[in-house]
C-alpha cells in the first residue's frame, strides 16, 4: 500500500515538472503571418536602429515557389524580398537550399529581408544557430544582424561575396511580446545574396506545464501524503 501511494505522489510531481519551451525557425515556418512566435517582413536598408517602427509584414505567401531534386520551398514575399523554407536540400540556378535552414534574400531596393521572433512570455531566451552562403554565384556581400526593436545589436556580421558558415549564440531577457529581429541586408547590389539561417530559440525558465492526466494525479498525490501521515 505504501509503495502504491508513493508511486502516485511521484507521478503527480513528475507531471507538473517545468519544461523549457523551445522554438525553431524552420519547423515553425507556416502559411500565416505571424506563424506562432515567428513573423516575416521587410525593412529599409537604414532601419536597423528602429525596427519596431519600420518592420513591415510580408503580405504574400507562395506555396512551392521553387523546386528541384524532388523537393520544394514555400515563400513569404514582400516586394522582391523573400523568406523561404525548403522541404529538403536542393539547388536551382545558383541558389542552394539546405534542409533545416530558412532562406532569406534582400530586395532590389536594398530593403532587408527580416525574420522576427516574438517572445510568447517574459523570460530569458537563448538564441543559437548559424547563417551560411546559399548562392554560389557570389554577389557583393551581405550584412546579417540580430537586433532589438530599439536598435540594440545582439549579433552583427558583414560577410563577403562568398563566405563560410558563421555561428552565433547569445541570450537576451525579453518582455512578453518583445521582438528580436534577424535581418539580412545587401552590401551594394542585391543579386546573388541568398543566405540560409538555422535558428533555435529556448526559453531558459519555461513554465510548469502539466502533462496530460497529471491534473488528476495532483489531488491523488495530496491524499496519498495525508494517508501516509495518518498511518504513522
């Protein structure tokens, strides 16, 4: 009897253990804007300092905007800036899509392609990933930045026409609804400036999220503890 009651207590406690929330830009990509905590948009070439005011959501979703090798990509488009997610690794022309990466391309007017993460709740968030050259033709170079809406830079890299993958890792305290922007801008001509972004976000604190059925176990656990005390 004591063993059975202790099992109930353990299950009730385990069911409400805190689970840190995590978010992937790739698996979270979707046909709505925003899609969960992710938003897809554009901003002017000089707008890094005020993205909360200048970020403009991309209005058009295009399914199967590109394909090759039995795979395809879906795209969000604003003007001719693009944020895309491929179903697998494939190439089309000089552009190489990579599984697990969203693909960003700036606009002809040098407007930036921007992926925004919106914090679902207040907390300390870890951001990690890498960006890589997705166009073998080169181009004139790119600037890839992670920034808060007030212009605070969390990560900032200027890369040449052809570059090796660049990793990033940082943590940032965010209020609920606060955004972190990942912006890709051209350094001169916008041609051949496709860049892949692998991005994972983790809420360090998470929240106490009950497992299915654990709410039933909680009162049983409390009753079990009371019964054990009575028997002693």
